[in-house]
């Protein structure tokens, strides 16, 4: 269901591949009259998706303020802004070059700020409400190994989302985040090409499967809809329960599960 006037104008950064592409396609499928713009540093990807959807294609970086401003001056205030552009640079912290650190913070955190501010500024000037959804990650909530600045960038983004939500709520602009978990798609697809690693990771997910780009698109589309009209400043974790599973998956003796005491066994033990 759309929020505000229809048809909606929807800007998707990082819409040239992976999760951003799936999100742009979801908006196009649900709202065929929506005006969609794809902003991606990968011009080829952006053009491919934009052509398919009859959307506007902007080849440029979210870190380039002038390019973002020009794109939005051209497109107009977006009712929905999805900030999916993101990068990761792998490597142990001890070997991490400061430039790789800065590059990740620049795209994931500063770039999202630049786009969100440009979108919100235009909405405020036009006196229109809107919705912004940023893609964070479970890696912003629990540290991973060898993902460099990625987790810190997403943790920072999580707080930025809450701050933007507070500052822009008086203007009717909602700002939320979706934190994907173990997703078989986008930048994580190469991880799951290894069958053993895939099976081992899948086995750790309480819901018993890896997530998909469609799972993420579902959450983003819902948060951007009027059905989530009273929700702002929240991070919706889309991870099949994996982030919270540490305590539940620790080995326990039978006595902890209450076997032989209540006549029932279960996951009621206090670890
Ligand atoms: N795939 C996952 O497992 C996963 C999990 C958690 C969070 N995420 C987040 O979801 C978002 C989408 O990631 P994905 O998995 O689809 O990755 P992806 O690499 O397939 O897509 C990212 C897109 O962002 C674009 N991009 C990169 N730098 C840019 C820049 N400076 N300006 C504009 N566009 C730029 C890329 O060209 C690409 O099209 C990212 O923010 C990522 O951190 C992904």
C-alpha cells in the first residue's frame, strides 16, 4: 500500500544489482505506476535494471554530493528512498589499510547520509511526507571476522537512522533500517558457492534456511508502506533468528532442559 500521494516516486541506491535490484523490482511489481530511479556507481547494472523497469538511470556515486543533488533536482522529492548502495573490503584488521577503512565508511555511512539528507531536504522544502529505508546488516549488531570497517559502518548507520528519524519525524518523514542476515545473494553470493560453507551456515539458522533478496525486499517494501506508518527509527532484523541464536544453540545437559522434572523437555532452560 502506498503512503502519501500516488503514484509514488521511489529512489533506490545500489539498485543496479543484488538486494537493491530486487527491491527496485518489488516496487515496480507492486506499484506499476510508480516513478523509479536507480542510482548506482555501476552504470551498466543501473542501466540494465532501469531499462527493464522503465526507470530512470543515474550512474554515479552516493559519495558525490553534487551528483546526488543533480539527480534529485532532476527526479524531484522521492516519496521513498531506499539506501542499498554498500561495499565491503575483507581483511584482518591487523592488515587493513586505512584507505580501505575510509572507503567503506565513506560509501556505507557517509554516502547514505548524503542521499538521505538530499531526499529529506527536498521533501521538507516541498512540505511532503516520505519514507527512507537504509540497509544495515546483522554485522552491525554482532562483530564478524575480517570484514574490516563493514560492521562498524553498519553500526554507525544504525544510529544515524535513529537520529534522522528523530530529526525528521516532525516533517512526517519516517526513517528505518532493514538488517539482512545470511543472504544468498548480492555481495554474499560468492560465500554460498562453497557447498560445505553453505550447509554449515544454513544449519545455524533457526528458521532452517538462508535468506533471499526477496525476503529483504519484502521487509523494505513493508517499512516503506502506509502499513508501517507509525514506525520510525527502527531496525528490522531479517535473519531467520540467527543473530539471537547464540544462547539457544549452546550445548546443555538434560537437567537444564527440565527433562525428568516436569515430564517435558524443551528449550526453557536458563543458560
Ligand atoms: N547480501 C548480503 O548478504 C547482505 C547482508 C547484509 C547487508 N547487506 C547490505 O545490502 C546492501 C546491498 O548489498 P548487496 O548484497 O545487494 O551487494 P551488491 O554488491 O550486489 O550491490 C551493491 C550495489 O551498490 C552499488 N554501489 C557500491 N558502491 C556505490 C557507490 N559509491 N555509489 C552508488 N552505488 C554503489 C554497487 O555497484 C552495487 O550495484 C548493502 O548495503 C549491503 O551492505 C547485504
